[in-house]
């Protein structure tokens, strides 16, 4: 029997993103998915997906892999295996898989790059930044303590972008920052309206998505209605409450906000029942699309960084490859330039 398969520990912990092809690993990871399969000639094997805070990797476990414990998604496992390449992507071949009791899976779940407490402070600041009294009052009605707590824990999507706990908050804060910059460049933009749109555009996702054991899943109401409709309904109900308590809320402002939510996917085939029809609505759609796409670009490059090829594997969703080369002036300085700089400093 292979001596490596008899290892009991200690575990050599390394972030998944740090793995290189040909490396053997022995570490603790979160089991995200497990599928039992058969080869064409009837041999049993398993496909797994494991993850940690740095990312995810696919795993194959053949018949000779040793299993210990009740292995199921959501559990933390100890895994011994080798890193290789399959279909132009890194893949880990498991030799031994063991359930680790007493490990909290939250320590292994992917999370925003920025500390979530920093994101919360930025979100709260933006709520106070809106000067329009109607919008300020409406935001206070919508973002109760209960909804904020749920908002801060929600993912922004099931798969494509920011699909982890805190992802919705991270995505929203990026749109808030973009709103401020855009309002500086285009002074005719109503900054308060754009900020409110950024804060509210995905509020329906607090009802559309929920975190299962380790991954986002659609709720029943999320499947039936979708976050765009749910978000517009949340705003409409908050406006009714505002009018009941205060007596007046501008109808034009209500329509503008609801239109921004309904049109923020831009085109009908992406789920919006209407297209953006005024500047702030278009800007919201543009910012939302920009942040989601930037996440995809950077994530695709990062996920494939160990592959020496200049382009990532083909992305079926967006129907393209991604060019991974990242130009840096510091890396491209000629030796003569560096020598000249050093001489000038000496003088």
C-alpha cells in the first residue's frame, strides 16, 4: 500500500490558488459537490468539487481512492492527491478522502476580497449620503435591520458573479462607488436617484436566492417571479407605506425607481421587461453589467493562471476565450533604463 495513503497528518494547508501542476497536496478543504459516475466500461468513479476562500478545483476519485467517513457536500474533508491537467484546466486526482469532524465550513467558504465589515460601513455611509428626503425616507423603510442583515449575507448570483455569502453587498458597494464617479463626470445625472438605484437594483435577490449548505440556490418565489419583479414589488410596497405614514410620495419618482429596477438588465432577453429609457436608468444598467463582467474577466484569468497558455479555455456562456497576459511597466523596464535611473539617483 502507498505510504502516502497512510498519512494521518499534520495537514499541509495551502490555498487552492497556490497549487501548481505536478504538486502533491494534503490539506483541509470544503466539499462543494459530489457526483457518483461510471466510465464507459462500467468502472465506478466520483467527481468532486472542493473549495476554500481562495477558489475551487475539480477532483476525480477513482476506484483505488480511500474514503473515510460520511462524505457529503458541505462537510470539511482531508484530501491527499496530485495536481494535474485535464481539458486545459487543473484537476486534482484524489488518493485519500477523509471527513474531518468538528471543522466549521464557514472558515473555508469563499468571501468578498474586501473585509465584509468595511463593505457594511460603505453601504451605511451611502444610505446617509442620499440627500433627497423622499428617497432617504424610502431607503429607511426598505432597509430595516432585518433586511440589511439578510442583504449583507446574500450572494449576488447563483453562478456567474459574486456567488458567495456577502457577494450581493460587495457588488452593490462597487455600484455605489461607480455612481459617485459617474455623477462627477456627468453633472446632469441625478446623483441621489442613481445612488438609490444602485442600492435597490438587486434588493429582490434577498428573496430570490438563499445559501444552501455551501452554494446559492433559488427559492420558490425566486424561481416563479425573479429578483427584478420582486425588487420592483418591494419598492412599490415601501412607497405605499411611505404614503400611509407621511401622506405624499412623488408618483414620478416612484415610476423612475421602479423603471430602474425593471430595466437594469438592459434588454428583454436578459430578463428586463423594459429597456432603460432615461439617463440614470441606462447608467444603472451599464454599471451593473460592467461590474458583473469585470468579475468574470478577472475570475477567468485567475482560475487559469497555472496554465501556461496565453488564453483561457473557451467560455461557453460568453462564447469567448480570455487573454491572460497582464502588461506591467515595472516588469518591462530595459536593463539600460534601470541602470540610468540608478546613476541619476547616485548623482
